[in-house]
């Protein structure tokens, strides 16, 4: 009976597995019939396994299988979508990795140029400091000379002031 009702029903499996399902359903029906006899012997109440109850069992199996198959199909679709997203992410990550490698190369070149400029600026600053120190030495020497001249000038002006009255007398005496 199960063979007849399940032959046209699509089950995602091999024919061997499908035949095993049919045989298992018949075995379960036989076990239920045995349990009905045991129930009668124990409780003295009759229960029967009818062809209708067997067809109900097969119908229940079909309904549960259909529900579970749809559920697994939904999960499978979600997994396919997730895998597709992972593949897209992998491509994006690979592109970003390549871009990062290029940026790191550019950064290394820029860093090298910056180091060279910094070295050049440092050397020029050092040279400027040397020149500043030389200029300062020359300025100090010139200032010392100016100070000496100022002292000599002051002394000369004192002598001139001291000699002025004699100069004026000498000028007055001429003319």
C-alpha cells in the first residue's frame, strides 16, 4: 500500500532509500497492530489499525516531509546567498589588499622623500647655525673695535677740550 501511495510522491533520495522508507512504513504499521493486541490484553479495550489509519499515517508522513523539505530548501537558499556574499566579500578584500599594498609602496616612497627633505633641512639648519656663529664672532670683534674707538674718541675729545682754550688763544693771536 505504501508503495502505491509513495511511488508517485517525490522524495529527494535514491530509489534504494525510497524503497527502505516504504518498507519501514509497513514495519511501523505492523508494530502498531502488535501494540493494539498488547493494549487489548493489558487493558481489555479494543483498538484497531485500519487501512484508513495507515493512509493517515502515510499522509502525515507526506505532510511532514513536505514541510521539512521546504524548510531545508529555505535554509539551503539562505546558505547559497550567504556563500555568494562571502565570495563577493573575498573579491572585495582581495582588491582592497592590492590597493593597500600599492598605498604602502606610495607611503614608503613618500616617507623616504620626507626623510631626505628632513635631512636636507637639518643640514641647512646646521650650516646656518655655523654661519650665524661666524657672523656673531665677526660682530663681536667689530663691537670690540667700536668700543675701543669710542674709548679713544672719548679720550681724544677730552684732550681736545683741554686743548681748546689754548687753540682759541692761538687763533685770537693770529688776526
